[in-house]
């Protein structure tokens, strides 16, 4: 029987600088709204980072790794 309280992973691709390295991070116990929210005092991804893409689900991790040529 599946766990009904388990949340779907959120995959975020971001840059720390305009011409910098691309990072991929997977959040397992959070929602997309918590990542995007600009009013949070301690955001999961700092406000000065550029978020390139956000995907909900495990399939986006492989897609983004292939698209941005990450490990």
C-alpha cells in the first residue's frame, strides 16, 4: 500500500551567477510554492540565484541532467 502522505519530489535547476555553473537540486519534503515564494526570510534557494527550471516528479531529474549535461 503506498504512503499517501509522501510528497512528490521537486527538481530545481539554478545558477548562482549570470555566467556560472548550473546546479541541480532535488527537494523531497517540500512544495513548489515554498521554493518560488519571494517573501520567505530564509528561502530554500536564495533570492539572488537565477532559477532556470522547476519540475515536479522523478522524471524531470533525468531530463534536466541530460539537457544541462550534469552528472
